[in-house]
C-alpha cells in the first residue's frame, strides 16, 4: 500500500481521494436521504444547474496549475450575462451574435489580464481583483435592474432538452420519463474533455504544468514562461466568457447578482479536485468532480430539511477544511516517505 | 551647475524609489484632482448633530472617519502578508462574526433592549468579541502555519462559513441597540467634534508603532517572510510567528467590528463589511508591499487604506452610484499597480536616463 502511494504522482493521489469522497458522499446520500438521489434525473439536475460553474472551475484550474489565480470569473459571469441579456432584449439581437459578445468579452479580459500578469509582472491576485471590481461595476453601468430575457430564439435554446439514452425513471403517475440534460451540459463536458486532452497530451498543456511547478527549470527547458502565463490567463478568460454564457443560458436573466461568489466556488471546486494553489499540480477531471461534490453537498443540505440558509455555507466550509487538511497531511507523509 | 542638477535628480530618484512614495503620491494626485475640479472638497464645517452636540463635517472628515476600519485592518493584514506571503480573505466574514458576538453578549435573548436593559457592560462584550475573533484568527493561523495550507485557500474556509456562522450566533435575528452610548464608538462622543473612529484608529496605530519599536515582531515577521528555513536555522520559530500574525489580525478584526456595529447600532450579516477584505489587501498592495511576503512598511499600508477611502469619497461626491463604484476603482487600481510595477518603473527610469545620457555625450 505504502509503495503504491509512493509511486502515485501528487495529482493522481489527490484525484483519487476526491473521487472516493464524492462516491462515498453520493452513496451516503442515497442511503440516508432515500429515493430522491436514486433517480438519474437528480444527478443530471445537478449537472444542469452547475454547467456554468464546471466551465469556470476548468478555467480556474488552468490558471492555478500555472501558478496564478483569477478571481474575476464570477464578475465576468455577471457582465457577460447582463451584456447578452441587454443585447437580446433591448436591441432585439440574435443568439449567435450574443455568443460572439460573450467570447469577445472573454477575449478582451484575457488579453488585458494576461498582458498585465505575464509581461508587467503584476501579481495575478491584484490584477484579477481589479478585473472583478471592473466587471461588477460595469454590469451595474450597463443595466442595474434584473430582468428575464424573453427573446424567442434564446428561450427556445434555453428550453432545448437533450434526452439521455437509457436513463430515466418512472414518475408518480407511472409514466416513464427520460432523463434530460440542457445544452450547457454538453458544452461543459466537451470543454472538460478538451481541456483534459490539452493538459495531458499536448506540448502546451505540459508547459503549463512546468511553469507552475518551477519557473526557473521551465525556463531552462526552453519554455517561454511569459508566453505560457499569458496564454493561461487568455484561455481562462475566454473559458470564463463561455462559462458565463452557459450560466446565462441556464438562469435566463440578466442581473447584477448573477454569479455572486462564483469565483470562490470555482476555486473551492478546484481545490477539492486536487489542484494546488502553489501551481504545478492539478487535474481537470478532479475539478469537474469538485463541482459535483460541492453541488451534491448543497443538495443534501437542502433535502435534509436543514432549511436555515446558514447550513449550506457551514457544510461547504467544513468539507473544504476536511479536504485541505487531508491533502496537507498526505503530502507531508509522502514527503517523509520519499526522504526515507 | 550640472553637478547640482545631478544631485537633485539623484535625490529625486531616491525619493521615488522609497516604498512609501507610491501611496503618498497617489494621495497627492487624488487631492490635487479634487483641488482643481472642486476646491469645495476641502471645506470643513462645524455643525450640530441631532443631539445638539458640535460635530465637524466635510469630505476630509468623512475620509478619515470612514477609513478608520480599513486602516485598522491594514495593520493586521500587513503583518499577515509579510509573514505568510499570503492574504487573509476572511476578514469581512470575521467582522460579521465578531459583530454578531458583540451584539449577542450585549443583548442576550432580547433583540430589542431598551437603554438600560443591556446584559453586560460594553467592555465585557468587546473583550468577548475580541477573544472570539482571535480564536477564529488562530484557527486560520493553525491551518496556515501547522498544516502548511496557502493562506488564501485556508481562509477561504472562514470566508465561506463566516457570515453563516454570524447569522447562526444570533439565530438569524437582527438585534438593535437603542442605547445612545453604544453609538459613541462609531459616531461622536458628546462635546468632542471629531468622530470617535479616528481616535480608535490612531490608538491602534500607536499600539502598532510601540510594538514595532519595543519588540522584534517586525524583524521576525520579515525574516520568516523572506526565508522560512533560514529564519528557523537562526533560532526563530516560523510556525509560531505566522500563527501570531493571524491572531493579531483577529484582534484588528474585533476592533473594526466594534466600529462597524456601533455605526449602525445593529448588524446585517450579509452586508456588513462586504468586500472589505479586498480593500484591505488592496491597501497593502497600494502601500507597495510585496504580496508574496517579506519586507513591509506598515505606514505605507495605512496611507494606502486612506487613499482607497479618499477615492471612494471622491467618487461618491461626483454622484457615482455605489454599485458602479467598483468599475472606477478598478481603473484607478490598475493605473496605480501598472505605474508601481517594477518592470514599468525600470522602463520609465530608462526613458528618463537615455536623453540625459545623450546630452552628456554631446
């Protein structure tokens, strides 16, 4: 056993802990909470509600693997959804152009933040903090009243449901209902797969790990450190733009409060998924499962009748604490074994 | 002549390279902006409040009054940043907890106590809230120093849970204290026209100055921040010092919470001290302190805090809605950090030097 642990890479070890805890939690939910969690649709609803967050967590993980941090993704979600909502409703826009707007906002953010972080050597925390402030402020300037989008084309897209073959359950009336997912989930899963392949098997993906792990040795290996950092922030912001749009597609409204705290949820998911803030260690699949774990906890708290709102915050924090301590203890133990 | 000029430019260069130059320059630029566009910004009037006591009012008074909490937090945040190389993002949530505890101890189960019905004296309540805030600080400190979790991640836990815990402490009720004496800490003491938070902030600064002068805390935190291993080899205990900085920040949080709660004589768990952690970190960064730890300048951080407040007050004066405020703040922050970034400053210095060098050759 100890030999096995020694042979595992950091990333794999943290990932397997995450998967085990998530499975235990879900099985626990099925046992103690009963029927709700045995329905496939419950699981797919978690996916539906958190498709945007999954993309944001992927974006955040990429930056964290490269050794940075981006806390502007939540603000960007609000900005993207508000801009698109205003364009669609007040200017009778069409959906493809609104998608383009989301991408352009992401691109613009990525270029500016990436340049400031990579080429001017400003701490990523401060840059993205300013980015967050800017996005939240801009959202209010664009429009301060929350409203639901009634654009037909958009609503049709929002209500599009894709049936999951072979999954379903029998409802109270005895009719078989197929489980479904929204379009956002398909996009999110595509992005997870793309990012996973990119980080694992491409030259660029490996250079992100190299830069996050040790800048000096990455430089010695001939990696363009600045360009890699720049690219990580660029990809992150573009992904955040997409994530913002997917979030918008789910909620279907423009509001200043959209994506409130999303940056912290994205960071928390990445950490639960085994990404380390020091850089160089992380896994996209882990972040994906991190989001699921977070959402499952929220669901358990909601269905357990702990109606008071404070329980969600406290349980998530307790889980985060548990994960962090487990990670820290395991890493320390591994270091000791390596020395022996 | 040229020698004199050279020494002058040297002197100028020396001043520019001082760490405290950045926040002071920002302060002066903002004041100059106000002076040019509206000299009325500096008017201070002596009026009377509703109770008939003399009070000073004016934009500058607002700045030093409302900036007090931020300045107090900046003290603690500077220590944490210097020692651990990370920031505490849970101070806003911790203020909610400390404030909630303060009200809980004062009110007991009665959420609307009349003037004479408070359970204990203010001092007892304040001490209890200090202990609780320091305990939460200690919790963060243990995660950071013993479990070696990055500070921002470790404090993310309290950031997520803090406001929920604060609501839980008071059973989600919002106590209101009608005793006017409780409002003294965040308002005015009868007869003294200067707002009380200013005195509290100055008292905190004096304590911090005395601590830095008579103990080795400043030196030790810098040593730990610069190189943890070598400071351990020199006989310091980095684990304890990191932990201690978080406890100190907890104390600062309790003082800030007292002012915040006293201003309203009540509390709103989801709104109180919202985003103040970002402002506190910003104050440290504006002060030119490296967010990655090591050397620090406490006074630069404190000036940084007042710069942020001055910016906020200025923007409010031009009737920027409070929700749109962050956008303008962001632009100013980006400009400030770009100009204080080492690479940019080097380039600027190079630009300045090269024409002078050419002249010298000619």
